[in-house]
C-alpha cells in the first residue's frame, strides 16, 4: 500500500490540509503554483475568490490541453521517424549481407591467387 503523506498549505489566503501519496514537497510545490496563478489573476482587480478560482482552473486546463496536444504531436512525429527508419534498417541489413558475401568472395579470390602464385 502506498504511504500517505499529510501537509498543510496556503492557497489564496486559505489554509488547506492535503493527504496524498505524493511527497509533501511535491504537494507544496503544486499548491504554491495554484496560489501564484490566483494571485496573478487577482492582482489589481476586484474579482471574487470564486471568479479567480474559476479563471485559474480555466488557465490551468488550457495549459494542460496545450501540453497534451504537444505531447501527442511529438509522439506522432516519433512514430513517423520510427516508420521511416524501418526501411533504412532493411537496407542496412541487405548491405551487411552483401558486405559479408563480398568479404567471403575476397577471401576465396585471395586463396585462389595464392594457389596460382605457388
């Protein structure tokens, strides 16, 4: 069973007690990020805490979806490169076989030449 950690955090002037399997340091870092976003949104405005919370959630959702799209795009590009690499591996395997054949042929010709020079 995962170890449960408990920590108290401050977000936008409110105290919350969190319990989770992540480290206390991680939970603090995440909450500090949320607090910073909320404070940046509320700076020099008269928005209610509820509106600041909703706008923060929207901004975080936007960041999440943009990061998810970027990851999906990177994975698609990676699959493209892998697919393009397959024919190259096939060509390389063919060249390696041809190289082995030519090495054997060279050995055979050297041996034949040596027999003729005796």
